[in-house]
C-alpha cells in the first residue's frame, strides 16, 4: 500500500516536473515567436510611418515650392509695378476715393475736326477729361491744344509720331517723349506727367526711359470704347454700341479710352456722361485717381 502511494507520489512529481519543463519550453518558444511577431509588426508600422512621413514631406515640399514660386512671382510683379527705375503701368485708378470715380480720356492722333465740339459737350455737362496728344498734333493745332488746357482739361503725352516705340532705339524713344513734352509745355504752358503709349505697346526698356524723362505713370485703359472703328469682327460700331460698351463695362477707378477723331464719339458722349452719372460715378481726370 505504501509502495503504491510512494509510486503515485513519485509519478506526480515527475509528471509535474516534466509538465513544468514542457510549459517553460513552450513559453520560451512562444515568447520568441511572439517577440518576433511584435518586432515584425513594429517594423512594419515604423516603415509605414517612415513612408507616410516621406510622403508628407514630399507634399509639404511641393506646397512649399509652389508657395515659394507664387511668392516669387508676386514679388517680381510688385517689383515691376513699384520699381523706382521704371514708369508704373496703370490700367485703372490706384487710390481709394470715398466716391465712385471714372475718367474719360481722348487720344488725339491726326483728326482734329471734332475737338471743339467735344470740348463744348464736356463744358455743357461740367466734365473735366484727360487728353493724350501726339506731339505733332499739338504743334499743328496749337489753338486746340491751348483751348484744351484753358478749359481745365489735362493734356498729356502720346508720343511725337505715334510710332511703334518698342521697335525704336533708345535715342528715338527719348526723342519721341522729350519733343512732345517740350511742344506741350511751350505751346500751352502745361507740364505733362502722364504717358499713353501708341497702340498700348511698351516694354521695360521704354518704361525705364519714360521714368528718366519724368513720366512716373504710363496710362493704359480699363475699357476700350472701340470708337476708333466703324466695324469690328463683322459688328458695326454704332453710337449705341459705343454707349453700351462703356456703360456695361464701367467700374470704380475705370479709365475709358476714346478718340478725338472717333466716328461716333461726339454722338455717344452725352449718353455716356449721363449714363455714368446715373450709375453713381464722378467723372474726373486720370490725374485725380493717381
């Protein structure tokens, strides 16, 4: 009986030892595998985080490069617009008035017959405008140039011969500008300070020379009235066309391009003036918006 109990006890002990060893071995094996599994998972996760970070860095880099490019472009534009070395190109007024303002401008190239009528209409409606004259026009018609200034309008530079200035040499460009300055001054006593390039053509070289010649602003336009044409793109340019084109495209600080010799300018002017005023605009000289 005692032998049986001793045998059973011995069996239990041996079995327990063997079971413990088996469990230890199993845990060790499982532990190695588990560690390897965790290590593998962490490695995978870390690799994904690295890849994600690289992707994010690439996106940030792309955004940064894009922002840098955009900023550089804006800085370049601002440099061009605000450079002290060149004339500033203006397509609209650059001040912020308390009222809506718009400017009527008239280019005088060769035609002159309508000048007196235009001046009378502007007087009748109490409007002061800006005239851009070709130097030889003012020389050939000094009485009209004097009358423009006498009635309180601005008389500004539109070159001497109305040629393509970007195709001229530096000396030719200087001559076009300076001779017109002198003609206007000597004929009328008016000191011009604004320049409108023929055909709206200019480059930085022309702008640099303009600044050197005392012209801080080069004036383009917000709205081309098309009054210089009788037909455009198979459309007849009538009085109503000119009126509607101006009124439909008017904006605060706008500069309206018209011509002394325009085909329908005299007929359209009264409705343009009354129409702009009905929209709440004060009609001023370009000089008043700079």
